[in-house]
């Protein structure tokens, strides 16, 4: 009985080793590194973000971050930064009560309920890495943008001690290499009528200029019967000019 049992066990072990030896080459073939061409394609598919103050692929950033490209924002019909909260989880962006341009922002339940100018907001809002230190006039209109990044959690190391809830980065679009002109119009309910015109052209090989103009209007969602005015209406003229100088290692954007 003992000899037979030992022989059977040895036979099973040798069979398992043989099967493992046969399967090993297939496993090695499946996990072989990508060739150089495939690796380049993979590198080019990611969204480039600056969550850590340098350009990186979104999937390489060890932070809880959501980035929406300008093309996606345009396809979704996003006109104000508050509408980003409709597609990004764990975030609340609303227009503060009684105002048209003051932002109430929360990320993961951390934020500032009352838009008091004397308090730092729990969620920092940045336009091209420039901090908006008050929620007033922070309801940004979305046009001619490259992307919007939402960074969750404290960002004190990179974005200051006041961004305990997270940061929202509004990144404007860079100028293209060739002359370009685009016109976009929008009509909607409540007498909404928007017109956005964007143009740019290179001056030299290293210097480019561009400008964007917007006319954004909308009737109010309600009427103030005491004052005879509309509530939450919009009547905005906006413009932005850009100058870019790129000379290899030196890049200046104004």
C-alpha cells in the first residue's frame, strides 16, 4: 500500500510538472512587451493633465482626478462650469443663492456653504494655474477651453493650504500652429442666445496670437415682483486675447 501510494503521488507530480512546462511558453508569449510602435500609440492615447504642476498622462497621475476635454465639453453642450457636476461624481457646483456669478463648490462634502468674502473656500478654483481667491465671479463660462480637471482631496502641497476639499482647474486652449477661425452659436429656452467667435494666426515661426469673444445672454428663471426685475438672468460680454512665444526650451504665454 505504501509503495503504490508513493508511486501514484510521484506520477501525479511529474504530470503536473510536464503540464506546467508546456503551459509556460504560452504564458510568456501573452505577457511579452509591446513593440515600439504599439508603445508609442499607447503613449499618445491618454489625456495630458497638469494635476502635479507638470504635464503627465491622466492614467499616470496617482491622484483621484477627473479630466474632461474641451471637445467632450462642447459635445455635451456645457456652457458653465456648474454643469460639470452633472457628469463628475462626488462634486457639487451651484450658483449661490441670490446671485448670478458666485460659486458654491463642494468635493466629497467639503466646501463652503455661505459665499462670504472673508473666508477661504474649501475648494480652490484655478484658471491656467492662477488661483481665484474668492467665490465671487467664479461661475466661469466654458468656451475655448482645452480641458477642465477636478482634483479630489487635500491639495495643500501643490495648490496651497486652503484647498482642503480639492481643486478645479480651468485650462484654456493653446493656439494652433495654423490660422484658424471658428464660430459657434446656441439658442435655447428662457430666451437664451449665445455667440462665440475664436480666431488665431501665427506671426512668425515662434510667435502666435489669438483672441476669443463671446456674447452670452439668457432670460431669468423667475421674476422679482417687488423690484420688477428677473432673477438668475445672464447678460455677459466676454473677451480673451492670447500671445504665445515658443522658442524650444522657452515657452511664454500671456
